[in-house]
């Protein structure tokens, strides 16, 4: 077995941060921050540093680090938006599969560990797999703005 080391990931995770939470912002900033849809308790945003085309984050509006810190109804709404987002990604981008999940805590790989969020990473046969994580390689075949417009229209259509 060969090993591919990614020591820069630890530096990023443990390194200094800008003050404030990247997910705690006013709705009037939604377009510039590439928010696709917002409900009363959650929103869907394009990942600024995607692992693949269409990489989305589903984020509760309430600033909590762990899912069990959310009121039950807000967690249900968050999960409902997660399901809707997976369906929109499937219909709009037609990936062959998806990685869906959450990294809780820095040691689990969370880049933003103070505000929980789900990742939806569309996948295609023959894509770069986890080279983006391990090899610091990003192969994105569509500009973020173009993908945002496409998915925003898909969310608006329902």
C-alpha cells in the first residue's frame, strides 16, 4: 500500500482564522455568497472551495457545532432541505453518485467546526475521486458562477 501525505491540511485546520463565522451573515448577502435557497431555519450554499462541480453545503441558520444542539423541528427542516438539495443536484447535474455527510470537529476534517453543516459532493464515473482531499488537486469543469445560476434556477423551479 502506498501512502499519500497531506500535511498542509492540518496547517489549514489548526491555523489562524478570520474573526466571525463564515455561515453567519445576513440574507442580503445571499447572492454574493452563492446561496441557492434559504428557509426559516436553514440554507444551501455553494462551497467556495469545492471538491467537485456542484459541491453544496446545507447549513442551519442557528450557530451550533453539533446536530443535537438544534431544536428538533429545526433539525427536521435541515434534513428536509438536505433531501431536497440532493434531488435538485441529481436532476440539474445528473451525477452518477454523491457523497453526503458531515465532518464534526477539526480532527474529523471539519474546516469550519464551530457551525455544523452537511456536504453534498456530486460524483461522476472516472472523476478525480479523493485526489482533491489527498493530493490538493481540484478539477472543476464548470465555473462556480455558472453552476450557481444553474442550481439556483433548479431550486426556484422546485
